[in-house]
C-alpha cells in the first residue's frame, strides 16, 4: 500500500489547489514544500485574478489576505522623453465577486495551503524532493526527499515544483530549457503611506491600481509594472534573458532607470525600498510547455509553463490554480478507476483543453514573440507617442498636418516598413482580436 493516494510537490497556488481538491474527496494527500512555510520563497506583490477560487472557496473574498482590489488598469508606453497611457477604471471591480486583487505571495500562498490542511491534507515543510521513485514498469510511484528515511510513495505524483521543473526534466518531459524561453522578473517593494498612495494613484479605501508598461527598460526587451499595495507599491521589470546578457546591464540599474523616468518618478518619490527580488518566468507559453502527463505523474502551474506574458495580460496565478485543481480531479478519477497510467490520467489534458487554460494559451501563442520583438519593443512606442505628440502639438502659423501625414513622416523617420507594420498588425489581430 502506498503511503498516500497523491503526493503534491510544491505548496504554491497550483499545489495547494490540487491538495485542497483531493482532500475534499476524502483521499489522502501530502503537500511537500521546501520552504519553512508556503510562500516563504516568493517575494511577489502582484495581481491575483481569482475566478478559480469561486469554485474552490465560496465567498473567498471574505478571508483571502488582500492588499487592494484592482479597480483601475492602465497600459503605459514610454520613450526616453515621452509617455502615453490608456487608463481604465471600473467601480464594479471594487465590489464582490471582484475582478482582481493585489496580494503578497507569502500571505496568499500560506492562506491557500492552510485551506488544504483544513480539508484534510498533510503539509510537510522544510523538505526538498530530490527525485522520483519508479516501479518495475517505469511508472512513477513516489518521491525521494532530503529527510532521513524520507521516501514517500503514492498512486499519483503531481509536480508543482516551479519554473523549469526538475521532476518533469527527470522524466524527459521538458524539451525547452534554454534562456530564449525565459524572462527575468525583478521587483522592488517601495514603502509609502496609504494616504500618499491614494493621492498619487487617485484611489480611495481599498481600491488599487495595476499599471503595465512597455518601454522604459533601458533598451532591453521586456516591460515594466507598478502595482499598489496597502502601504507600499511594487515596481518591477520583466526582461528577456538573451537581450539582458547581450547588453551587460544589471537588473537593478534598469529598475533605477525606470523609476527615474519623468512619468514614474512622481509616483515613487520619497519611498523606501523594503524588498528586492528576482525570479525566472516561463514566457514562451504554449511553445515551451512540457509534456503534461506521464505514467503516475502530472505537471501543473509554472512547472508546466502555464504563464502568459502577452502584453495586455500578464497572468500566472490563475492558470496555476486552475491546472492544480484539474490535475487533482484527474488524479482522483484515475485512482478510483484503478488506472494511474498516462492513459488513465488523460482527463487532465481534456479539462485543460476544454477550459481557458489551454484555450487562452492557444489563442495567444504568438503574442509573447510579438510583444518581445524589437519592433514592438523599440519602434512602435516611439511611433505611437510621436503620432500623439504631433496631433497635440500646435505649430502656428503652420497648418495642422493631419494624422496621415504625421503617420507617414514618423514611419519614415523610424524606418518602419509598411510590410512589417501590416504583418505585426495581422499577428496582433489574430492574437488579441
């Protein structure tokens, strides 16, 4: 008899949702976390889109550790001397069931893991899984850990062990591991009083802001972000690794440059940096996903590269929670039917295919490459901001040039070919249209 029905490796959003779903069926599940507590390895202050929680924790908003409810979203284009923002606000997002919330991962992950414990899951922290145990037929039947006599067996193992999953690699399920498929996310938490944040970002009470930025990354392909917390703001950049290496720039220098921009400096002025962190992000989406299931093994969350870096949408936690829940449902069905082979676990792939998880990844499969391309990163922000400047600028006594002339002149100045513009517009329409 195995020690548990299911072993879940990693107590992030994917792992905790998996453990919670399994525990509620009455099956035995252990959730293994290498940190001293869930979330201890994550220094994240970002946005959680919690629709999956609707199914798992009814009225979750009454207990989830929220910093602010996101009621305002902005997309900002930056050049060295210009900025252009598209700003949207919805009062409806400030009421249940809410659209998104800023949260700190140490708080959020710990809360979610404890919900799994309340449902009957066993949580084991400060424990590192060092490898997989396989049976005579090659099927995964458990894990090795760094504890003395710490091997554990189970009918199914769910790998939620983070980006570039070493468990998936051990099984040969991860084909893409080179730097071109990853970005580096770097973030500072800057302490400011709630009153100052409310005033600078034009919010009140528990309202919050999510700003996504294109440009301002010192010539390194990527983007920036600003999120409001209760008494701090999270400022950071997401940088394409090959470009970062080629330009020999330090991430902290790039953040400093972003904070000094005339559009950003007034927002961070007087703040104190209380935290600095960095982590890898699987940015290539569907293109870099590993094989998602094997005999006795399922892969979910960041371990399965389920993350979107698509410009308009920067999401990962919601995909992690959904994939963890669906992996758990597939594992439970397979155990009940007595078939935990890859074929027996195939419900997992079907659930992903039938829902937003893989549908969104398929729809947006071209978006990461487009958004991180040189033209979108460097040429188009300059083109768009210069067009807007040309429309707003008054050059009396000269007549107003009109939009077509401004577009033609700026496109020529920047060396943007009509065919490239049309090609990128078509790709963007196919992705976002």
